[in-house]
């Protein structure tokens, strides 16, 4: 429709249209549809669409003036990317976008509003924030992040605590034998990397058995080697995301080497977010089918039987909680990705909407936190519950105090995913194994 409208708009006498006039008129639309990908990959498809629609409308394709309009579009796209890099967190909602969001909020039934003991309704407060906001916020994706400071204006600390703790899935449960092994490293006589390394070597865990214990052993030894290479005091200011993931945080993805849950590295795309972004994709009729938009790229994607259970985002060694990287990836991208995954699970098991959940690891700078996204009430609002932010030790003398809790947190994330698998499978094995496209759900929930 957009292309046809453009050609009608630019048509000259004798029903003649030119490709250059078409590019000039469609410039903004083409950039928006590129989804920040390389424009040259789509150059041929845009020309093909132009010729086809022009032919359908019985227009004559005139000669161009050899002006390099495509180069101008590429320059504009590059400028837009730079603008978005600096102003992404300040995207202003259009009136239409806000109206659609508020409409769904207004349709929430009374019993599904999340009523606290004080009588306050969570969905009503979310409606108010969505209505009053000028800029895009997770609330416009129906996400209630209990750690977001903005909710301090709508709830008392006691109310927020109640909202966070209600039927929370973020519960740490370490097996006794594994806890005993972890506690064995809490020895005041250990002060150097060699002390902890040698203690880890004292244990013999045969290959094929004791996976979790061997993971603890290898994680401790790997951390000790990192400290030894830094002369017992870490300095990671020059570390990029890849260095942080594979040198500081490798114990997170190595926890999944047993393949019960698969940890996919290399910035894989989430199928769930791709489904959400392409919720209006359909067979072509009047106009050609739109090119499929890729899902969110994440640092680690956790899956089991082709179902997405969680995700992980990693930042450089100098990212703080007030930096755009943390705010955009940790407060927007990761929660929205986890919500999309959750909606996919619910589409398969709708009768368990309030029991399912997804898990996220967020590692920024030398701190990590665990996120659990669930739908504790109703079928629209997703709650984000975060663990405390735990810091990676920079001095060897604090190794046991700081590093062991990191292992416990990583292990907790896996245990929660296991619990979610069991919840999904119980009585619904066939449904859980099915790969379906729940387009009706995606049309209800905007990205």
C-alpha cells in the first residue's frame, strides 16, 4: 500500500514514474524498514517492488537522471543510527501508540488487576504511568519491573515488597552436598590464588558424574588463573564484552555444558522476539510480502527442546547502572525479550499462564544480577523480579566472600529454568514439544 501510494503521488503526465522520484518519496519508509541493517542488501528488492507495483498500476517507468539517490539514503540512515545511539532512551511515544496501550490496560478485568493488601491495584498504577509518560517505558510493554525507581512515586516500600514477593519464583535452593563444597573454600587461611587453586585440585570428580561439583571446581580454578594473570588484583577497564563473557563470566554458560539446557553463544536471535516483531506478517495480496525482521540479538540464549527459557546480556568492564548500556539493555531490552519468551510459553500452555516464567542473567561491569519474569496475575502484565546485584571480587583476599555467591546465583538461575521445564511438561508434554506460532497473542501484546 505504501509503495502504491507513493507511485500515485509522484506520477507525472502520461502516467510516468521514475525510480529516483520513488526513492526520494520513500526515503524515510525505506530507512525505517531496514531495521538498522545494511541497506545495500535490500536495494534489489526495493527496485523489484517498484517495477511490479508500477506495472500493476499501468504506469510507464521513465528514465532516471543518474542522481545517486541510494547513496543519499545510506548517508541518512547512518546519521539516523548515530542519532538513535544517543537518543534511543528518549523515544517519544506517538498518540496512536499510547492510545493502543491504554486501551488494553482499560480492558483488564477487576480480578486480574493485581490487588495488594492495601487495596491498591497494580494495573491501575501502571495505567497512570503509561498515560502520564512522554517517553517510551517498559510499562508500555505491560512490564512491571519491581526494582524500577519510578514505582516509588506510585507505591510505598511495603507495597513494592509485597508485589515483589507475591508467589515469587526467585528462590535460591542449593543442594546440601553442593553447598558443602562451596563452603569449603571459605577458609581464612586462603589468601592467594594458589591457595584456592590447590584446594580445588584436592577434589577428584570422575568424568560423566558429579557435573555440578566439577563445575564449581573448574570455575574456581578458572577464576584463580584470571587473578594470577592480573597479579592478584583485577583491572578490567580495557575489557570488551567478549573478554568479560569468556574471561570473567565463563562459569555462567559452562554451567550448561551438560546440555540439559542449551546455552547458545555468539549473539543468537530470539525466535520469540522475532515472532513479536513480525506479528502482522501474512501472505502477499496487493503488495509484496514484507521482509522478515530479525529477533533481538542477545549474548546467550538458553533453550530446551527448541523452547526459549532465558537470556543473558553482558556489558563491558566500565558500565555502571547509570550508563545507557545498562538502562537500555538491562532495563528495556532484556526484560522485553524475556517477556516475549514468556508469552510464547503461555501460548503453548495457556492454562499455566500464572505458573510459567523466564530467566535472565545481566552482567554489567563487575556486577551480576538475576531476573525472573512471570505473570503472577491475569494474562497481560509481566512482572520483573531482580536479585541483589552481586559484585565480582577485584582483590584475592575477598575471593570466597564475593565469588562463591556468584556461583550460587548462577546455579539458582539454572534451577529456576529446570523448574519451569517441569511446570511446562506436567500434563502437557505434547503441547510443550510442539512448535507453534501464536499470532493472536502477538497481535494483542505490542513489542
